[in-house]
C-alpha cells in the first residue's frame, strides 16, 4: 500500500513538473487564459464538437470579430518561445487560433495546456519548438507541413488552380527586417535551405481574375492565403472563407494596424482584385 502511494506521488510530481516546464516556456497573460477558456465554453454552449471541423473553425473565427489587430505578436524575447496572444491578433494568429481551438474542441482536449500543445503542433515544423527557424515563417511552407501531417489539405488545384511558381527568398534578402536573423548567421543559413526547399515544390493558386469562377467550390471555414506580387514572398495575407447573405464567399480576417477582426463587405474575389499587391489565392481545408 505504501509503495503504491509512493508511486502515485512520484507520478503526480512528474506530471506537475512537466506542466511547469511547458508553462515556463510560454509567454501569455491571464487575459489570454480567460479568452481561451471562453472559447471552450462557447463550444459547449453551441455543441460545436458535434459539427464538422470547418464549421467549428468558422464559429471560433466569428467569435474573434471586433478583436484589435496586433502587429508582430510572435516576436517576443531573445529566444524562440511559445507566445500566446488572444487579446490582439494579426492575420496569421487569427487563422492559427481558429484552427487550433477548433482542433482542441473536436478532440475533446479543452484545457489551456491542451491549447498550448496544439499551438506548438500547428506553429512549428514537425510540431517541435526548437529555435527560430523551426517556426513555419512562410505560409506556403505551413500549407505543405499541414498537408504532410494530415492536418489539412491544399485543395487549390482541385478547385481549378494553376501552377504557382516563384523563387522564395524574402527573409534572407531582407535580413535587417528580422532581428533574429540579423543576430545569428547560422539561422540565415538554415532559412536559405528552407527557402530553397519551398522554391522547389509545386504549388497551385487561383489567379485573381478566376476567383469568382471557382468560388462555388470554396467552403465556409476554408483557410485562404492571398498570394503576393512582392519579389521573393509567397503569401501576402491570410484569413477564413465565409459565405455571406448575398451568396458570395467573403473574407474573415485581421486587416492591419488600426483595424479590428472583420468580414469584408466585398466578396473575396472583389477584395483581391481591389488590392494591387495580391495576385490570387490558395485554398486549404482542415481535415
């Protein structure tokens, strides 16, 4: 009996130490914990766990409408750590958190620690937080990683996309814009290898003048990436597809500094056409 109690005590201690280690590597506030828990409460109220994953993603994304845009939310501290910011979102963290929370809800794992584990799984290559280059900085690389691990599927080609061929090297040709790269030449070398791999892959996109022709194949809750005309850069902006009352696909996104998370008044097709820096879209569907 005493031996069993001793074993149980050791097991509980190890569990606590594991949790402490996880939290010690994270940057977050109590407000972030509260927002996370509120999304899980929302899931219970709306019975979201029983719905398809794309519908859960959309419900979570809609619950963020009105949240302030916050720039550079993941760039905290000298070392790469797990940064959580649910009170201010940029376009990527809106999409990321909508997917992460939806996956937690669907899998019945709804503690803040579960959330942190899933953020790590989605944000980093092979789900492992190591150093700065382990983060999936390029969204086309993120798409490849999600598809490789069965988390989501790139459906761009099947809905009518054409080949998107581009040399990706923006980060290593703009080192001064990335303090981690500027401070560590080894990271630059790693990122050059990653950029070379991305550039060698075959991606597809729907050109801006063809979006309206294929939008009937886009589902609410699909993850949308807007391709960029900037040299060396793959994706300019990301968000989530939502069908409007007009029957058209619109764009739920975190636009820019000074704005809040919102749904575009224009259809997705018209929104992209109106922006000279965006050339088309890639469409990703969560599994």
